[in-house]
C-alpha cells in the first residue's frame, strides 16, 4: 500500500544570499527564471561533457532556493556548488527543519500532511525563529515536476516515513540518484531529461550545455536509462533491487526488449533517429 509522507532518503540544501537564481542559472540544466512558489523544477548538474553528476528538484522559498536532493549525495553536492561559488555572496547550507514529503494523491485540504517532530539534524523546533517560521508556512502538495503520475511533493517538518515510493517511481520508468544515473557515466539526455522536463533548450549557457544542446539538435539519443523487471542483474545494469524484482539498465535504444516502456518514453522512441 502506498502511503506518505517523509522521503527519508532525501535532504534539502538551502541557498541564500545575493542573486541565488542567477548563480544557479549558469550551472544547472533547467531555467531558474521559471522557478516560482508551487512550481518546482527538476534539474541536473553536469560535467563539461554533459554527463550527470547530480539530479535534484529546485524549490523557491522567497529569495532563497531549496535543493531537494539525494541524502547520500547532499554533502558532495554542497561542496561542488561551493567550488562554483567563488566570491559570490551566496550561502550554501543544509536545511535543518524542513524535509521532503510525498503522497500518491493530493490531500483534500490542500495543506501539509505532516505534524512536526524533530529535524533530521536534531535541531528542536523551538530553536531559531526564522527556521520555525519557514516550517510553519510549508507549502501545499504540488505535482512532481517530472511526471504528474509520480504523485505530489511538498516541504514540511519531518513526519512518519513514506512507504512504497521507490516501487511507485520505478513502475513509471523514472530513474533518479547516483545509484541509477551514475556519476559522470550517463549523458543527461540519456537520463530521459527532455521527456521528464529536466532541461531547458531556450536558456543560456550552463555546465555541459554544448553537448546536451548538440544531442537535442541532432535528435540523437542512442541510449536510455530504463527499468527492467528481472531477478538477475546483467552487464548493462546500473542497480538491482532484488526485493522489487526490478533493475535500472543503461541500454541502446534498439535493445530495449523486456524493459518497462511507459507512454512518455514510447512517444520519444517513436521519433525517427538520424542515420
């Protein structure tokens, strides 16, 4: 049975200070000008060659931006962003109060489904008036920016762990995180970024933009990350979930037999590839 709320494998990084959106605009794959309250964006941080290093969801919080990322990758992501910061007056830190929540369905009241307990870092709710105020104004659930069928996400203080998110996501053919995408292993468009709203082809330059734009212009994505029902991982398997009987494979598009091909991917594969 699918049930929310807290995605315990996710963490939040808060970026605050001078022109945070401008800072991110030159780094990430999506257009931060489109980021607004109630309208999060899925994006990636790439190598210069256009390969995925990190994927995450961006949330607007006033002038700040919150990065909803894989918990195990949060430290590495924060350090990478710090390298790019240079002399900018931008603060990059873990968010101690808010957590990422998920539900397969919207709450009928359109409000946070969680009740505060304690923060992931052990910070009590009575410590820090600003953090408490931010927690109290946590937003309503919104559709996942990648695919509406994924369900609804929102930010709020920690509550009971969500159940069945992984199985639900994989059933829809959506890969995320370094275990599935790899780190410096998979081109961003091979991660199905165009189909899942993870890239803007209209924005200016960002790290890895040249190769990503070239692949899109030539309509040449020769490989894809796909979810495969299997009890036995193979040579193309990135990660295997034996408890679910599922694996994430990196395959050539002419060799997708047995993979889960959802409608959003089927439409992309139907487009003619250049010879």
